[in-house]
C-alpha cells in the first residue's frame, strides 16, 4: 500500500509537470522507452533497485541512457527515484 501511494505521488507530479509544459505525449513516449529498455536489460533493472549500487553510479547510468533521448521530466523523475534508494 505504501509503495502504491508513493508511486501515485510520483506519477501525479510527473503528469502535472508534463501537462504544464504541454509535453504529455513526449513523456508517455519517454516512459515507454524506459520500460522497454528495462525489460530488455534485466541487469540494468536490477542495478536500479539494488541498494548496493551507489546513487551517483545510478545517476551516471541514467545520464548515459537519457543522453538527449528522453526529456528532462522523465530524467528528473529517475534521478529522484535513484535518490530514494
């Protein structure tokens, strides 16, 4: 239940940020790309949820993945999630 409420808050914040910038379609596309990437790379998915991987390493991975291919809204959400380990 706690995870659902946290996930809901993150989703709502992302939705509001995307809506305010008229970028709902782009954010949806970016999220889809991330989901596909994680499904195709289970080790990468595991690295993001591992408490052993330091936050700064997770953020460097996100930067390499993002590298201009995903918008700042989704990238920033991933950074926030990395901070929360």
